[in-house]
């Protein structure tokens, strides 16, 4: 596991470089994308590069990590809406090749098909991840088995509280999600995780201590071959000393 401690702006640029390198070097790149506040700066940087004519998403396929159960893609709090708004509407990606798990209909069936679709596309080349303050990645909350594929999950109270900032009131936050499982994520050939801010210190400290336990979902990454963790210098600078 590689660790990079950098100012936030530089993290966005470096991670955008990792994406750009893949997109320009592979004919049909497969991206694994995340929502939440963490990756937005990376998406802005990618949009800028597209607008400057340095990058094209024409041949890109993308798979997002998760979606709230009960929200369809037109709902302004759905992750499909988020992705359109923060990235897809601003670049030349073919929206038919952008996949977000479906949070409506038969969730079990949607979940089963999602892993099959990822595999059929050739698997994810590069997965970007944020991390929840309880150590979740995607919506794999503490206790999720490491061998879980895409499934329906219940959000913890901590996650509901963390995500309430995006909603009018905490009662509006969906309590269930469809999420890629830890095993689905681990299949990605390369993983980049970004952690920004003090509420991530606890989970990151445990991760860097080498913990591998169901209690800390992100810790499954300690067993992956190619993970780079980007930590903001303002919060994690003390680790350099
Ligand atoms: C989002 C996702 C979540 C977030 C995590 C951190 O697709 O999978 O695991 O990455 O909840 O959220 P932010 O970035 O808002 O702190």
C-alpha cells in the first residue's frame, strides 16, 4: 500500500493524472467511480482537462459503487443524478456506458446483474474510493463479509448522520442502499482511496496500523496488490514526522 500525504488541491491533480494516464493509454478503459464530497475535486479536474482538449471520455465505460434504495435516477439525491451533475453532463462520455446500481425494482436481481456486467466489461481498471468515518467503503458497513458481491445494505446510524448534510432533514436520508461488495471492489486492478478531514483519522489510523478485520471494512484493502491512499496534509501531516 502506497501512502501520499499532500495538500488537497494536489491530491485532486495527482488522482486526475492517474485517471488521465489510464484513459489515454488504454483503448477501452473501465473506471470505478464514487460519489460523496471526496471525489468532486477530482471530477472537476477531469472536466477541466476535457474542456482544454487534453482528455476524451469517448471510449470510457464506468461503474459506480452504490445507489440509495428507493431513489430513481431523476431524484436529485440519487447517486445517478450526482454523477450526471458532477461529471457525466460535462464530458463526452457515452451515458449508455455509465452504470450506477439500480435502487428501484428487484434489488436482488439488480445486484446480481451488476457484478455480471462488470465482469463482462472486462473488470474495473481503476477504482476511486472515499471512506466513511466508520471505515465503510461504498456502503459496506462494519460487519460486511469480505466475500460480499453487490448487495442490498443497511446504512449505520453514523453514516445516516454523516450523509444528512446533503438532505433537508435526517429523516429524509434513505436507510438502505445497493452497493458493490468488498469482493467486487477487490477485483479492481488498481485502487485509489482518498481520505480528507478529521472524521476519517480514526479509520485511517487503524488501516495504516495494518488491521484486517470485518469491523473495519476498508481494512480489506490491506490485502490488495495495488492500492494508493491519498491523505490531506492539513489533517494527516503529523504522519510525516
Ligand atoms: C460513495 C461511497 C461512500 C463515500 C463515503 C465518504 O459512493 O461509496 O463510501 O465514499 O461515505 O463520503 P464523503 O466523501 O462524502 O465523505
